[in-house]
C-alpha cells in the first residue's frame, strides 16, 4: 500500500473503533435490555441455575440399581441393591480399574462441559457487550 492508502485505512480503522465505542456505551447487558421482555430477562437466569441444579442432582445421586429376584428349588428370593451406580461412582471405579482415558472423557464431556457451558451462558446474560 502506498502512503495515501495507508492513511485512508488508518482513518477507516479509527472510525470503526469510534463506532464500536459509541455502540458499547449505549448498550447494556441482556438482563438490563429493554428490548428483551421482563419475564424473559428474569426467567432465563432461573432456568440456567435450575439446569445446573438438575445436572448436579443427576451426577451426584444414585443413577440406577440392579435388583435380583428369582426362585431356586421352589423358594423365591430377592436381592435388593445387588449393584448400585452413579456417574460419579462409576467414573471413580473406571479410574481405579485402569480405564483412565474413558474416565477422563466422561469427566470432561459429562462433568466439566455442561457446567462450563451453562456458566458461560449465565455470564453472557449479565455481561456488558464490551466484554
């Protein structure tokens, strides 16, 4: 580029920065935006926090139980709670059994990713546009 073209490019970049500053100064976060209906502004954070609570409940509570019922020699028997599992317990058992790669994948994609996605969404809902 020759000198006049460089000067024109710098002027265009400065104009763009000024427009961006002006726009950012007039904008607010989504939770404060008058363009978003009040019900939605208040409801979205509640839904996100509720979703986090449901994920925590699912990840930390009992996921399933294997019960055995049968008959032997005409006599019925029940074995309640023969095997119980949850995501957290199963991941720890995989790690201890040497399935470290699978345990790491489960922790990342079923543990870390859903929470980080929801927390980033919550942050974006409250953050100013200039972030």
